[in-house]
C-alpha cells in the first residue's frame, strides 16, 4: 500500500467514520539494555512523538477504549509488570492510557508466546544439525503465524462498534484486520530517523564482521525480521504523524 505524505492528507474527521471501529497502529520499537545514550535518546523522542500523535487522533476520533500489545498475555493491573519489562520506554504512555478509560487487553496466548520465544532462542544459538535447524525454523514460523492470528482474533472480539483501540506491534507484522476496522498508522517524524539509525547500525555491524573475518558469509536476514506484504496487513490504512 502506497502511503500519502501526511502533508497531503486531510486530517481525519470524527463524523467521517461514524460508528466504525477504529484502530491506531503504533510500530513497536524496543532496544535491549546497554545500547548507549544515542539510541536511548532517539527512542525517547520516538515514544514522545507517538504520545502526541495518538493524543491528536484521540481529540479527533475519540478516546482509546482498548490497548492491545504484542506478546501481552495478561490484562488489567497484571499486565503492567509485563509491559514494564518488554517495553520500558513506551510503558509510561501505555500506563497513562490505561489510567484513563482504556482497558489493557490480554492480546496473545501465553503458551504460544513462550513456545515462539523458545524456537527463537534455539535459532539464535545456530544449531549445527540441519534437522534441528529445519525443525526450529518451522516451529518459529508456525508459532509466529499463530500469534498474529490470535492478535487479530482478540481485536475482532474486543473492539466494539464505534470504539477505538490502539495496537503496539512490530512494523513488519502480519496481522490481518477485519475489513470494517479503520486503521490509522501512527508515523511521527522520529520514526524515519529511528529506522535510519537502525539501518546504519546494521551496516556498521556487517562491515565490522566482514573486516574481522572476510571468509565468513554474512546474512542480515533473521527469521523474525522477514518483511510481509504490508498491503495485506491492514485495510483502509491512513497515516498520522502527529
């Protein structure tokens, strides 16, 4: 799907959507601990702009009723410790949403999340057995698809007529949204800067590894990072930059 620049798009109007179900789609970016001050500053800026962009959408389309988050399998107060662990930078904003009228939804199945994480852990170790590698890849892909199907199912059964939800999920997700859900892609200016920084870090890492041992083939592909066809990921998607 080709996205129009925000400057060329009219701001969404509440009366244009009536009783439609609305979903704000927020690309979920999380860095591991110890990445350095520059990375933390960029991530803080990103989440600050996400807060502003979602606030603008709420003022136009209505307050968020339900909060969905990838890998979240608890709800209400029990969900907060999980979010603090897996999304420390975005947690403050998510807690602010929940402290108003929004409901933290158990978005995924805990057992499936754990199984998927186990397959990912095995792949990260680089199994020497081709049989084990094949089994791990198949397990990883099947549980990933099952997770995305569960997310779509939870949104479908939770988001009511005229309600507003927000989904925090990796940008290359494969969640299939129902046709009647109006999806608003939250893309503040800091998102492009963040993605450029990540790309530069990956290139620098590749260059360093090649310099250290030019005989070792290097691939940037990761089973968790395979980009889907975004046209099939969300229907009726619009861009909101704040």
